[in-house]
């Protein structure tokens, strides 16, 4: 959990606010990288973090026998 929160903080606050000027010196497909992280890159990272968290919690549920899925893989 701490790792996911650290990634979230680094991307949103670090890349989007603190490091925006140095990252703007890097241009990818015509857009400054700092602006891309501040506007869209952080959203993509947040969606990936949500997916990672959901898969991680499913694995923990399976480990402790409290999964919401039945034996066939469908939901109860």
C-alpha cells in the first residue's frame, strides 16, 4: 500500500508540479513531457494503480478464502 501511495505522490506532485520545468525540456510527439504528466500522464498512472490494487486485493481474498468468485470463475 505504501508503495502504491508513493508512486501516486511521485507522479502527481513530483512530476506534475515540482519537476514540470525540467520535464518540459523533453518533448515527445510535440508535447512537453512535464505538461503531459500534469494533464494526462497522471490519470493513466492512477488507472494503472487502481488496476494493480484491485488485482492485489483479489489475490489476498483468494489466499484467505473470502473471494467473491465461485469455483467456475463467476461471481456469487
